[in-house]
C-alpha cells in the first residue's frame, strides 16, 4: 500500500514508518522541516513538505494514497495554553481526510487518547463511542480529542475504513520526550520524586514499538468503525512510577497534597490525578495484537530516562 503518514517524524511516527516500510508498504511522510525530511528519507520514506494546516495539501496527499495514518498533533501549542487551537487544527485535518477518502473503502487510522474516557474504572474499546459525561479535569483537552475520534468513526458510514487507535498517557521507550521524561525532570528540579496523595491513580502504558505495530495492523486489517486500544500495561499506579524515579535519581519519594499538585507538577497535575486504567482485550482478539516489548516499570528500570530530562510532552 501507498500510505500517507502525518506526524511521521514524531515520537510514535518515527516507529510507525519503519514498521510500515519493513512490511513492504510505500510510505509518504508529511514533513514541516528539513530535519524531519532528512529523517524520513533515512527511514526509507518519501517526503511531502507541509503542515496539517495545509488542507489542500492534505487532501491531495490522501487522494493519492491507498490509506492514511494521522499522528500529527500540535503538542507544542497544546501544552502552552492553546489546546483549543490544537484540537481544532486536528479536527480540520481529519475532516479533510474524510472528504478525500469518502466512498473509497480505503483506511484512515487516527491517534486518540485514553485519559478521561472512563475515570475510576477499566476503560474498554466499547467506551466513548457516544456522547459521554464531561470530565472536569479533562474538559477542553482529552475530551475534545475524543469528539474528533467519534467523528472519525462516523466516517465508516461514508465509505471510509476508519479506525481510532487510543493511546495511553505514556507511550514509552528509549528517547521518549513525553510524560515520563517530564516527571523525571520535575523530580530533579524539586529534589524529590512526588506523587499526588497516595499515588494510587493508575496509568495504562505501552511501548512505542508495540504501539507502532498496532497502527500497522489497523491500517491493514481493522474493520470500518473500529476502536483499538494500544494498551500493554492496564494500569500502573503513579506511586510505583515515582518510586522507580526516586531510586534511580537517589531522591526521596514523597506525597504531594492534592491542593499543592498544580504548583508542584504544573500542567501535568490534572493528568496525574486521572485514574485511567484501560484494557486492550477486544483489540487483541480482533487483530491478534500481542505486545512484546518491556512494560513501563521494566523500561524505567533500564535507566535511559535518567540520562536526560525533557520538558516536551508527547501524545496522550
């Protein structure tokens, strides 16, 4: 297949591209910089220059493809106060892909998130398909992306083989610039590894190579209107994460009072307070997906997160 991939040089995209190339697909990746273009060429992909705001370019690229994987999201502005702008750009891009692929039966796979989907209980692929309750901590953020995901699923009625891959808050691995790296940086800055309250809130997780494999399976096999969960660890307590970080940095581990979480963790506080366990049982049954990479705690224990700190967040 000739596959158009947005976000192709990003944290997850840079794993998806070689996964696709290795399976014999021809990849055209969207690149907005010379560095991204060079990385895509080195990975064996063709390059299409542009951004997700170039709707005419997205439409042409999708029309010329056998399928689209949409991974791009404006995380840089989303986590600096511009989440509404980022989600609006994302929705416009998905609508454009839907128009280009309508009636073709070709696949459109997009990335979405788990956080805020079913607070306090294990979320499944069946959750979030209709209009669900508005979650206070997720308002204007994950909830908006879930609305775009629901719109994507509705494209199945227009002849698009659409599917949504929901990603956990941490898609981890060596070089990860996301939430785990941010937590390591905060612990260094504050002098202790913290968790909110008892630290019992649970985060699902997946290794980025396992997630990349699921995106390929979705492109190749997912029926129209499928919701898929890239979940390897169903729910890791944040306290366990804090303990590994403290041990590797030689720092104490301590609770942060809920009322002080915003000052301590900044924009990450709302995510850390979200108890968001999730299952991937239906995804595994549907596509035969089997995670093979290390789980979150084992990956943290490998030590690569503690060589460098980052303040950039990856997709959630």
